[in-house]
C-alpha cells in the first residue's frame, strides 16, 4: 500500500471518528435540551391548572368542561387522580367514560410523585396509543371542599412527543447533511495533505532509482528541516561519497562547494580570501619577500575576522538560547559613559572622528554593566565606522519617563527608511561591501537588541540619509 493511501486512510478515519462523536454528542445534547424545555413547560402549566381548579366556581359538569377546554387550548393532557389511584378527571375523555380507566396509582410518575413530590415518565399512552411525556405532582394542600374535584391528590399533565420527535428528526437530518459536507471537505483535504506529505518521499524514491541506474549527478532537493529533509541530506552525503570513487578531484570540489554553500554568507569572503592567498604562497610566492609578508598579514586579518564572527555567533547563540546570565546592579551612568569615552577615543582619533560626551548628571541606573558596555561598544564602533570624514559621535544620557535614556548620535551616512525595520536582523547589512571592509560581522545590532530587551527596554532608531543616525534605549533608575 502506498504511503499516500495510508496517510489518507488515517486522516479519514480520524476525521470520521470526530464527526460521528460530534454528531452523537450534539444530538444527545439537543434531545436533553428539548426534554428539559418540555418539562419546564409542563411544570408551569400544572401550576396554571391547579390555580384554575382552586378558583373555579361552577357546578360539576361546568367545571369539568372548563378544565377540558383549558387542556385542549394548551395542547396538554390533564389527569386528576385521587389518593387511591382512581382517575376523577381526564381531559381526553367524557366524564361518563372515566369508569373504564384502570387504576393509575402504580403509574411510574405517580409513584415518584408519591415519594418525591413530583415525577416524570416517558412511555406510550395506553389510552391514546402514542408516545407521551408525563409530569405528575402531588398536591401539597387539598382543593376547596366546595370543589367537585376536592378529592384530587395527584395532578398529572402529559404532552405528546410527536412535535419534539419531528423536530429532532429534522435536526438529525441537518446534522447528517452538515456532517456529509464536512466529510467531503475532509476527504478532499486528506487527499491534498497526504499527497503533499507523500510527494517528497516519492521524489526521493524517484531520484534514488535514477542514481541506482547510474545518474550520479542527481541530487535530492532539501525543501525542509524535518526528518525528510535530514534523510535527503543523508542520501545526498552518501551520493557524494559514491562520487568519490569516480573522481577525487570532482569530489573535493563538490565537498568544498557544499561546505561553502552551507556556511554563512559572512564566512565565504574571508575563507575565499585566505584560500587564495595561501594557494598563491604555496605556488611560489612564499619565496617572494615583496609579497609573502603582505599575504600573510592579509591572511591573519581575515582569520581575525573569522574569529570575531565566530565569537559573535557564539555570543548570540548563548543569548537566544537563554544561556546569557545577567548581573543587575546599580551603577553611576556618568562614570560609565566617561569610561566608554576613554576606551573608544583612540579608535575615533584613528579615523579622524570626534567622540563627545554631553554633560551628564550623577544618576544611578539599574542594569548589567558588562553587558551594557558590550551594547555601547557596538553602537559607538558602528557610529565611528560609518561616519563621514571629520564627523562626530555624541554620547548623552537624560531623564525619560522615570528612567534614563542613553543615546549614541553620529553624523554619518544615515539609514534609509526601507532598511530601518531590518537592521537588527542577524547578518542584515545596509551596505554589504562597506560593512565588510569596515570589519563588521553583521551580528552587532542583533546582540545589542537582545541585551537591551533583557533589560526590559527597546532600542529606538532615528535616522536621516546623509545627516546621521541616533540609537537610544532606556534604563531603570
């Protein structure tokens, strides 16, 4: 049996079970609901009948007729029974016909009323020959002695279930129709879903058959990261090893291509650069004193870039996995910013950028000083790198909504509106070439975002192309 068929059968079976259970449950619920409504109606009408009998002032025959008319107009069957079970009134019979009725004391609803005060029963009427729902009530006080019905001990009302049964039949029909429509939708959905789930497996089977036939260039597309995706990767790896037996050079080139294709785009440039310089040295340039040191220095620079990138990757991995531990303490923001200024001033001077700290009050803020140092190092370093010649970077701190807002403002190239929503994404760069030349990893702002959010704040950005950018965040006092 094909996997698509198996999946379709499983989905259909589960759906059919759910539909059946839902249908049965809704039918039972509605049936109980309507029966409760009928019972409530009978209780109300029993009170009306009792009130009518207690207040009627006519002779025996007239009283009998009045109660019969009330029962017929209300659409209920009214029966009055004395304490011995003898029927003394029946709305469906004439008075002279009462003698042919059997004793009603043993009727289930009467017996229940005898012990509990009220009783109910659902059965076919022996007198009327169709299903009736009965409600019997034991009178708590007798009718007036002058009433012709003063011997009444039990008041019983009955209502035919024909209308309720017809209504339930109509509801069941609608439930069946709705269930059929749902089942049809489920069938179509099951076919589509099972086909979608089975298609990758069938695709793997087809490609595997082609590879077995000798087409070793075939590859299984990896379209997901689930078990099927891992299976495809495993089979692709096996194919690569098989190609090793055909030609070692093609295998090495392919492995290198797959490796470079799977690593981050940020790793490609330094790796390619290092590879090219080392190959040149091995091919003879190592003996050329004019170029060998230059090549080695450039290779070292690229390895330093790789090391920085890997460090940032490890850092953001720890942050996003929840392994980053924060140590919150109170510290003076003015002293902290002065320290940042002194540490980064050499870097700013090297690039002819003015690094300025606006006057700051002595304010105690609450946060992880080392992590916030990492935040400001990233923000200030970016402000220096992407500034204009002879530009400036200004640090400031001011009161803001019960906290302290820290800002880093530069006079650099600015960021256009289309890039602002994405600048905190990992590896997102506004100017890719310039960013790489400046030594950026593309992870700095992502790290800044996570650390600031861990302090219960958010990084705000204001920028205008050609005029500069301001990054700011707030700390609690």
